[in-house]
C-alpha cells in the first residue's frame, strides 16, 4: 500500500483565495478541498517551508493540528487512487461518506521537487 504523508493543506474557517470550498467529514473541523495554490483537488498547489506557512496564520485558513490529522486518519477510510490522472490518497469519512483527495505532490527540497506522483508530504 502506498503511504501518503503530510505540501500545505489547510482547514476551513470562512473563505480563502484558493478552491474556496470546504468538506464536512463529520470531524471537529472542515477540510479544504484543495491545496493552497490549487484550483482543483488533483492539482498539487504551492510548495512551502514551515516558516512560510506561518504567513497564513492571520488568514481564514490554517494548518491542521497533529490531533486533527490523527482524527482524519482515525475517522476516514484511506485508499490510494487516481483522480483525473493524478495519483493520491482518498480519505472517505466513516461518519458521513464525504471525502477529500490529497494528491501525491511529492515534496520540495531546495529548488527541486521530488517524488511527485508516488508520495505526498503535507504539513
């Protein structure tokens, strides 16, 4: 089974400049339908360092906490799949059947992007 890890995927509060939608998985928070910088769930979006993610702390979106990520894994069925030709992980809520797709966007190392299509590293 492919492993999908944690680019930046933000939680929903009110609105944002990307995707502008949230999915209710029946968890403690709603999850964004896309990565920051993406317009569709299967788009990779932008790559950020941890320091760069702090710029979003004053926006309507934020990084999920460790507890919220654990809640996602504990309360959703995970399946490695392809969405519009893009590999990634589909998380389907055990509570209400709604789902989110996290593309296998790889990770940024310096100016290189590595493991695109086989892994996804998310903050």
